[in-house]
């Protein structure tokens, strides 16, 4: 049995859907651009490895984007279980392409490629964590209204 959406909740739900969709599109576009850069950089070692990385990265971009968007929503709404499940989806989707790239390139890539991939994964991961925290803070501030701001 579902819960009815009140007239105050409807605009928030619609806004969240629009933000979620725009986030998914933005992440997919970013991943495609990142693939072009990765391909031009790593294709000299193994084209197949880089192409499969790109496909895996694009395929996992949607669950990653949905996971991070719903993680934020869950944290804003203080729904820890919901947020935790989506955090696991986001984390698995984020690391899968990097883990595969590291494993598949083990015989072809020089050490510097692993350093760059590792630094890139750490920076993008840290950026995601900071972005989630910032979005949660901003959305909680918006929903609490001016009377509750410090």
C-alpha cells in the first residue's frame, strides 16, 4: 500500500526527479568524455582493454548516477537503510571499471599507468564523497526553510 503524496510533497518529488535525470545525463556525458581521454592515452598499450573499460564505464554510469542521487535523497530524508543500499550500488558501480582496467591491463600497462589510474580513481572518489555531503547539506538547508537556518 503506497502513501499519498501531499500537495507540498509533489513539487519536491518532481524537482527531485528532474535533478536525478539531469544528474544521470551529466554523469553519462562525463563518462563518455573520460573514455575519449582514456582511449587516447591508453590505447597504445591495449585497445581491447580500453574499449571494454569504456563500455563497462558507460554501462555502470547509470547505476552510479542513480545510486549517488538516491543516496543524497535518502540522507536528506534521514532514511539510512535506503541511503545505505544506494551507497553500495554507487560504490560498486564506481569501482567496477577501475578494477577491471587494473586487472585487464596487468600485462600491458606500465607502472605509471597504474599510478595515474589510482590517483584518478582516488580524486574522483573523493570528489564524489564531497559532492554528496555538500548536496545533502544544501538540500537539508533548503527543506528546513529560513526559520531553521543558523
